């Protein structure tokens, strides 16, 4: 009798266990997920906003053809496969790429996803009147055509050794043609309903959108994997500041995930000590750097000379001397800057191109250790000798630097530390900070933008999207030097002109092999760093925090942080 | 009186037009750029196209005229259509004031945010008044008593300690340590039954109290001063000499007269209720009008800043008029000529 009972119990237990495993595999089984972005989302259409917050929110709904995983490897999303030269997807002359599309995809409204949607998305962005934010992903695209319902060919005007610009990564996803058809050109601005509630193929769909406040997503019942996503709804709240966002996940446990926590390391550590969550960091291509002005920016110069390259006839009085800028770099203790302002969110670096790993040069590692004596020796040797007030000078030129950056507490702390370090080698530093909206704003009439660069040295972070540095490195070509002829819109902020560099940039543009591209990229990085056009300081990570109960987070510096949200679960 | 109101209203028109021009010009001159917040990965050519698409390529006077038309003609028409469900002309084609950050009509954003601002900031104003008036009366009536000293102390704290400090303190105590109240306001929460009402009370408790302390501090000082002023007046002595009870002297004679300046002050403060509380809204993520304004300023979302600050100007002009009219109602000696 007892035995029978035990067997029945065992069967019952087994049945319960089976039930719970089937329940586990159900869509929406884990209920609500709460995400906190301290910059609130303004729109769910990434074509109308380059803001990371908007792109990442949209990545829950809209998907590209392929995305990058956390190692920077391209993985198909809406595409069936990644086209390469080997599999014939990329034309031998590198003038086109042919994407095969998955055939089992339906939009969240139930209609099938086809090549027409891809073609439409390209036309949508290439329309000049719409102000397309990810326009640079479409550089050199001449025509996007549907070969059949599930094959798309993207044609380029020049040979593209890296043809994975359009529709790879969360910045340029596919929009539904049926929904956005009437929203092209200047009308893109007025399609509020479409921009706030795009129909997508991703794991979630937008239920409610309150601009600059909150988005409520719910699981897309037509998502291609029947057991995903594990969460039935996502509350995507915005606003506040980074510190309180970290607190909401790590101290009070009100939220499951908080994004971009650029806060003092010791504050973050205290919060982690509560044991409610953990901090995750992903290192991409972000580098906090000092840009060294190669041109004379003296306020005594007239507007048509100040900080202008003028074909090399307007060199900086002392920063164009490589001895000075080398000494400046050597005098900096990068580890102290990391410990002070970044913690787990940064590493000392001597490269402007620190990643992907194949591109990372190790030729400049000497700068990792501070060497005041060597810096002093270099300056002595070059004839820069301390004057009466301890500031070095030569031929009446004093080593007095105006050092500017955007207003931000970590940056001002870094400025103060570097000023002190440079003081030790007899360099005088004047600090200045400018509101970010002005400093990074492109107003050609403002003297305070980073493009105008009316200072000797300025500090900020830059990076590039995706894994290919070609376009990013092309910024340091001579032709990219900002000036009135291009409305100060060039990317060569240091105003450096180096013939060898230009030749390498041209070579990279026609080289397809990854190994060769990596070798060129490293060489370009070394030219920039060894000539001290740029003094790299810190390789910065994306830092986020998630609750211990949230599983499946794989922080990704190459694409949207929420790239694998379909796999997240409790 | 009607004559007076009409004259004041007519006079407000040129004032507001001047304000709108100054606001527009000031914001236009400010060295700010809507693409300044975008990541540096977006190249210059794309930024130029974005600026063009926002209409920044046009001349100042054309943009000003367009904004005037949108604000004074198109948006009121839209509001009428929305309120009465009618269609006047080609409403689809009408140009609207659009935010640069969200590309959605500014008026819709404001309407979306008004409820939480009115709930939180409005309620805190109301609670502040309800606390302040009794405290002011008792403090004045029992001047230099322990209650008065305590009231003075509390209002000094409310006055001098900024809300970003009291707010943070409240979060650390009630959210982090005690875990009683949420530190983040849920704007999508809907009150449907008793338990959801309780949730709403809990999430409003901290921001409302922090703001109420600040408001109460201000108003209670005014109330105290006004009651003190009146207590020494001849009519109070007369009332007491007549043998009226203290209760009647204080609550009928003194209170009514003391309320005149306070009511004016309260009326003048109402526009700030609509303006939201920038810091408190930011701390508790109430995301009301104040938060909308500060995000717009930071993001150089000029149309939104223009419209919001102009609406505040309108409210201030209107409530100034209301305060003046109230003054006359409360004090019949005042005549408008």
C-alpha cells in the first residue's frame, strides 16, 4: 500500500515537474521586465535619432539584417546568412553585396517580411529631405534592389572592401514598407504615430509610448521563436541621472536593468555591496583622448587664421614640436585617471584604435607608465628650459596650455589631475569647460565648439559604430581638416596632415583581406599616436547594471546593449 | 470692474507679443545646436541634413512668422478640434509646432505631461497651503512661544535646504533603508481600485511632501507676518473692546484681513504649479512639465523651449490679473479706475 502510494506520488511529482518544464518554455512566462535609461527615449524610429537611448529602445522592435554579438562577430538576424566573397554573396569586384533573407519572418501585424521592405528602408534613408541619422551607414550606396521576394542586392558606386554598412547593427534596421510608405522625405518628421509605434519583427512591440518618459512593450506574438521572449512586458522608463538609476537597480531593486552608469567608481562599489545586482562592462572602441592642436590658435590671430591649417603655414608655436607633445603624454599617469574617474569602466590605453583585437597595436605601450624624469629630459634636450616662475620656455615662447573639454564632473576631475601632472614637468595649464550642447553643437558661428578648437588641447571621447574602422580612421586625412571652406565639418580635429597617413587611408579603402586591413589600421593608429596628434588616455567601456535575478544579459559594446533581449529571463 | 478686466486683457496682447519675440530671439541667439547631443559617430554631412530637415536653414523672420502662425492659429484650432470632435478646414495639412527631439507636436507632449505635474506639484501646493495657513496663524497669535519657534525653525529649513537635498534624503531613508516607498514615479499607473489608489498615494508621497515642505515654508512666513500686522491694528482693539470672543476676533476679523496679501501670493504662485518643479520631478522621475522643459533645454529642442516658456509667460500674465481682481473682491475698499 505504502509502495503504491509512493509510486503515485512519484508519478504526480514527475507530472508536475514536466508541467513546469513545459511552462518554462512558454513565451511571456517571466512577467514584467523593468529597464531604466536615465536619458529618456524621444522616438522609436532610429532613422530620426542618432541618440543611443533611442536606437537601443528601438532594437526591441526593429531588427537589422545582421547584428554584432558581444565579441563583435556578425550574426544573421533577418538575413538567412552572412554574404562573403567566399560564398559568393559579395561580388568579386566588391561593388555589390547580395543578402538572402529569412523566409519565415512575419511582422508583428502578421504580414510577411519581404525584400520590398528592405528596398524601402534604403530609399527612406537616402531621401535627402528626411535628415537620416544613420546616413553614414549608406555611404556609396547607389541602388538597393530586390532580386526576388527574399533576396536583396545592395550596389555600391565604388569597390567596398567592407560592404556591411547598410542594415547591419541596430542603427539601421528594417522598417515596414506598408507602415512607412506615406512617411518619406520631409513627411518623415510629421508621422508621429509611425515614429512612436513602428511595426517590427523583433521580440517586442510598442504598446504605449510617452515621449521622453516611458515605453511599455509587450511580447510580439508573431516572433519567430515560439518560446521567446521570456518576458510578457517591458517597462522602459527614462529620466533622472546615472547615479539614481544605479541606485534603483543595485540598492532598492525597483528595476532590473540600468544603462550607461558613468559614475564615480567608489559610489558604484558601495551600491554593489548591497548584493541586489551586478555591474557589467563591455569594451568597444570608445577612447577618451586629448586632441593636440597642430595649428596656432592664439586669440591675437584674426578669424581667418586662428586654428586654421592653411596648408601647414600656421603651425602651433610649441605643440608642433614633437618633443613637447611626447613629454606631455609621458607625464600622464593614466592609471590614476582610471582609478579616479572610471574604475571598472575604463582601462589605460595608448591607442586611438584599441579594438577590435586584430586592430589593436602594441607598439605604443611605453606610454602606459608615467615617466616624469624622461619627460623632463626630453624637454631639456629640446631646449625648453624652466624660466623664473618654473614654466619652461624657449625663444620667448612659454609652455602654457589652454586645455578645454565639455562640462562633466569626471572630465573636470581628470583635467585637474592632468594639470597637476603637467605642472611637474614645468608646463602651465589653464583649464576651461564648455556646456556639452555648445561644445559638441555644430554652430559654425560659435567660437566654443570642438570643431573650431580655439584651444591648445581638448579632451573628449569618440568611437565608431560596428567593427570596421575604415571610415573612422579616414577622419585624420589632410582633406578632413576643419575650416571655413567646409563649415568646420571635417573630422581631423587635430589639424594634422601626414602624407604617409593619407596613402594608408587610400590603401585601406581598396583592401579586402582582414589581416591586411588590420595591419594598415595598426600602422595608421601608430602614426596618429607616435606623432602625438592625439594623446589617448582611457579605453572606456559601456557600463550597465542588472539585477541578480535577471539572467541572459551579455553586454555588447558593438551593437545595441539589448541585442539579445529575446534570450533574457529570470 | 468688467471695464478694468477688458482693458487689462487688451494691454496683455502687446506685452505677450513682445515676450514671444524676445524669447524667440534669445533662444535663436543662444549658442546651441540640436545635433550637439548626437554621438560623434554621426558625420558632419548627416548632421547638416538633419538641421535642414528641422527647418533651421530658413531666415530668422520666416521662422518667427511660422512659429507665430503655428502657435496662435494652428494649435488653438487643433485644440478646438480635439475638444469638440469637429474638423475645421484641412487639419491634416496644418503645420504644427513640433519638438525636434521627438518630432511630435509640442502641444501633445504638454497635454501628456500635465496630469502628473498637476497631481504632484498641484497637490503639494495645496497641502503646502493647508499646512502653512494654520501654522502662520498660531505662530503669530502666540508669537515667540515654543510653537512659533518650532514653526520658524521648520520654515527656515524648508526655505534654505534645497529640494535636491531633501528629495535625496527622503529616497535614502524611505526607499533605500526602509524600502517603504518607490523612488521612481510610474506615470503609466492607473487608479482603478483601492489597492491601485494606495500605490498611487505611495508613489506620490515623497515628491509631494518634499515640495509641500518648501511651499509651506514660504507661505507660512507670509501668513505669520500678515496676522502679526493685523493683530496690532485699531480695529482689533475695538473688536476686543466690544467684548467679542477671541475666536471671533481672530478667525473673522483678523484672518480675513490677513488673507488679502496671502491670497495674492498664492494666486501669483499658481503658474509655477503648471511650470512643474524641475528638480523634484527630475529626482523622482515624475517626468512632468518641469522635466520636459529641462530636457528640452539640454537637448537644444528650441521649439519646445519656446512654446513652454511662452505658455508660462501667458499663465503669469493671466494670474497676475486674477490676483489683482481677487484683491478687489477680498478688500472692497480697493476700486479700479
